[in-house]
């Protein structure tokens, strides 16, 4: 395969602009984007995309092939078609408006043969990876609700330069333990820190910090100084969802609770960009646009579409399947920014429906339009 300039750039940046600049569609690879945050470590694409989100498979156990579940119908009875209710009609109108944009973006990906071949080889790569630890993944949601939560600690290993040493550029390791929950943990070393908790290992990017807590402690993130704050706020709420509730996949939060998030107090007084993930439910979309975003002080929201595709470029499902669209939406808007005064602003203003990319599972990639 002849590697074009755009593909060479993609190997470094993780950003591939599809079909030049005529469509504006862009393909993003989270692995390469994340690797920009690390110096001593890197994420291996073949290991990342081979992750399994199902129950852990124990080594030596035979894999059980699960039969496909099908709903039983009485005789040859066909499903009854029904008219869409008013909310569903609005949702369908939104879909029809976005449809040409998504088809155009998908068509651009299908034409990028070199990119699809490269992605296929990347996923099947056989690179050496470090063992992240023994046992199953830690469920921090369950651990955080346990009575033991205040006693859990994570040990971080920082690499510090020798103050007195004969060798220039020599370092020593410094280990420090921190409360895992309800405490802001900062990585202030010269590079990433290695964390250890319950025989699992975690890599924390340099100059990063995190707070694992519940909804009641989110105000701990508000800066002490009125001249400080966050320029980028990303929120992915556990929206109320009937399917999630039935499967008990994760705890959900009543939508009205989000009205009390101190988003304006978290935003930098000089301006912030807010990114909010939402589902395709029209009732939720109406709540977000009419109540939630105004209560947060968000202005001029723009829609981004996350189009889910497989490694071969095909969509994960029918684009027009009503209750299972192969895309999700996120809304982007500004806080403390005068969008009418574009000159002299530090922000690049968004215009029209645009793009983002994420890869939640091994067989899903995404492209969008920008």
C-alpha cells in the first residue's frame, strides 16, 4: 500500500481528513490522540481495539457460542405498523435533516481505501503489551458506594530528577498513597505517573488531575479563585434510559438533578466550551435545549454527530432504523463567551453541524462531518 501524505500525518496525529477539504469529513483515532499525553508509555492499537466489554474470559476455558435470541411470534403474524406520536415525528424530522450529512461523511470514508486497509492491519497487529495487572477490572462505581470507600487508597509512583547526583538526567522513583475517593489527585511530576490499586496498574498523564466522587461532592472541583476555571467541560451523564434500567448496565440519574450542576461556577470567566453527550430520545433533547443548557448559561449550541462504523467502514446498523440509530449526538456550546464578537476572541466559533469521534467498543469506529 502506498502511504500518502494524509496517512503519514494520521499515523502521528490520529486525524485523517477524508476526501481532502471538499466534504470536510474527518476520521479520528482515539489511540493516537491519547498517546500525545504520554512520554514513557503508549497505547498499543491492536490491544486497545481487541478489548472485550463482556464478562472476562478465563484463560483455558472453552469459549461458549451463544445462540442468537429471537422473539417468538404467533403463527405467521407480522408486526403491526403504527403511526409515530408527536415526539417521534419531531425525532424523525431531525433524523431526515441530518441524514444527507451522515451519508456524505460515510461515503467519504468508503472512498478512503488506503485508510481502511491501514486500520485493518493496525487492529490485527501483534505488538508486545504490558500486563495491566491480574484479576478482573475494578468497578469503581461499586467500590465508591461501599462502606469501605473512605479507606481505599491508590499508590502513585512519580519519577523525580535527582537533586544531587553524579549523572545528568538521572531520576529516582517516589511512591505516595492518596485516598482514592472524594479527594482530588494531581500528577505534578515531569511525566506520567504509575498508579496501583488492588493489583491493577493505571497510567495517569502528566499535569492531569482527577476526582472520583458522587454527585454530592462535585462542588469540590470549583476553583478557589474567581479568576480561575475550566476552558473545556465535557459531561456524559447517566441519562434515564429504559433499556439501561432493564439490563441494569449502570445506575442512572434523574434528568432534573443535572439542573443543579454548578457548570457556570466551573467555567473560566474568560470563556469555556461545554460538550454534552445526549441520546436520540426527543423528550431528552427538548429538556436539554429548553431547560438544561439555559440553566447552565450555555449559548448557541452546535450539534456534532458520532457515526458508528466497523473497521471495514460499514455502518454498525441501518441508518434509518428508528429506535437503534447507528449514531449519537453531542451538543457543544459556549459559556461566558460573546459569540457576536468574533474578532479578538480566543475561541474558534463553531458553525453548523460538525464532528467528533470516539471508539467505545472493539468493532466500532466513528466518522463525522465538519
